[in-house]
């Protein structure tokens, strides 16, 4: 239903009370624009909540995810303000796994 060609993660935290317009403004501030068929991931300061903004070419979709235990393995600002992910790393991130160590085929590698 929604085509996603690239997945981008913003390293700076965002207030999770933000709605679609505020999340879109944050994406534009960090990435310069909301490109069609791109997903943008944003997390709160504690990294236990995440919002995903997707521009499908016609409009904006905003989804939220919360971990009841633990937190997402979110990179710090020292990695830059934006990080590109592939599908396997996104799947690991959404589950709360250490996505930085996700290898091909879903295996976890040692860094």
C-alpha cells in the first residue's frame, strides 16, 4: 500500500506529543525536505517511543510505536543528525534489538 524506497533516522530527540505537522516540520529541519517514498524515524529523549513519518507521494502518514520495557537502540548526535537504514536494520530497531549489529539474513554480528 505504501512504497518506501529509503528509511532515514533522525538522531535528535523529538517531543512525542507532536502531531503530523510538527513531525513534518522536524523532518524538514533535519533532512531539508520530506522526499516522496521515504520513511523518517524520530524518537523521544528516553528512546522508548518512536514516530515514523512517511511521505507516500500524495500525503503524509504518521505512525507511533512504544516499548513498554527497554528502549530503542538510538544513535547519538555524534553519528550526525541523520542515519540511513535498510529494511533489516529497521526491523531490528522496531523490535528493540541492537540494529547496528544486524547483518545480512537477520543475523546479529559482533562489532
